[in-house]
């Protein structure tokens, strides 16, 4: 994990990451830089909270992911790093974001240093917004096979886990790729 943290920081400080963040989410670029070296476990009130990602294509917004963190700005960087280094799994190219085809919307509510309160808010928002990277309806045939279970029975799996890789790809391609039937 530490190597990945250092790679993400390097991508932002000296790689293409900072220019990507500045282009896609200019309001957050300075905050990421300011809090880049603050560990997530510190739960500092000014940077801990709940956040929500959405993607928009053709003026249609798709709720993507809801999370909580002790450092929401570092989590934003982590999500953007993972997105741009794995976007081809969605059948998309990084250029699709950089050429104004897909927009990213990121909203956060900071000032919540109590981790239990953040997790409760996160679960409630997942139920409300049903992000495509996390939520599966209990009435869906996918329910029961969609989350990483790590030996847990399905009812005990945390709601914030992402759906499995194949389902993420299927959902993302259905939302963003015009050549999908």
C-alpha cells in the first residue's frame, strides 16, 4: 500500500496527475496539494467527511461512488489516479474525459471527524443515490454475486464495497459507450 501511496503522490506532484486534476476539478487541485501528506487516519475536522462522485455524459448525470475518509482530498486523488490508470477497463480512453465528452462532479461534506457518523452517512447516501460502482438492488439477479465477500455471508458485506470488476465494467460501458448493445 505504501508504494501505491508514493506512486499516487508522484503522479500528482511530478507526473500528469496535477494537470488532469487542474483541468477536471480545478477547485480541488489546491486542496489536494495542501493535504497531500496528511494521513487518512488522523480524522482532522477540516478534511474528514463524506464525498460523492458523479459522471455526466450528454448532460445526463450518473451517480458513481460515495465514500468517507479522514482526508477526503487524498481519497479524491486516489480515485482519480485509479480512474485514469484503469479507465480502459470501462471501454473508455483517458481522452474521453480530457476532451469534454465526460465530466466529473465531486461533492464533499467536510467537518465530520467521527468515523462512525461518516460511515452511517455514507450508507444512507448509497441507499439514496444508488451509485453504479457500489449499489445493487436486493431484487436484482446480481445481488449475492456482486460484492467482494472475503468469506462473509452476503448480508454482512458492507454497502460501501464496490461491485465486482466484471459488473463495474458492464455498468460503465452501458452508461458511457455508444457501441454497446
